């Protein structure tokens, strides 16, 4: 299948980089999603939004008040996702975090 699409065959362990920089959102607008972490399982939904090219503002207050260990796990998982996709993650106040895709970054001053 790969050979039909790209015109060359890959051997085991070989990979190809795809240019995602040319992917544009409709009408040039950048989607910003607002979400919340109530449980660790919510990280999957937040990851999907960030990988989809959205800037995601996440409320973490509920999980922080309920289980600090789960919050640390969730933030670590989201941080690793941001690193993998060359995005950024930053804490805002004590109750929010912001995730950005690779085309946006947070200026820290």
C-alpha cells in the first residue's frame, strides 16, 4: 500500500517524515478548545484535541482537589505528548494548564 501511494518501498525499521506544516485549518482560524481533567482517563480526550492541532486550555482544579498523584500522572502524560509533537505546555495559575501544537509556543518571561 505504501509503495502505491509514495512510489517507494520501506524496509523494516525505516520510516518516512511527513510534512504537517502545510496542514491548514478551515479559513485560517486556529481552534482553541476548553476542557477539564476530572479523572486520569480525560487525558486521552485532551491529547486527541492537541494532536488535532487545537490549542487546549484545561481546567485541572477538580482532579487536583481529589487526587494529586493522578494529577501528576495526567500532566506527565500530556507533557510527553507535547514533547513528541513539538508542542508546548504551561501552567496558568494553579487551576489551569495550556497545551499548544507545534505551530504555537508560549513565551515565558
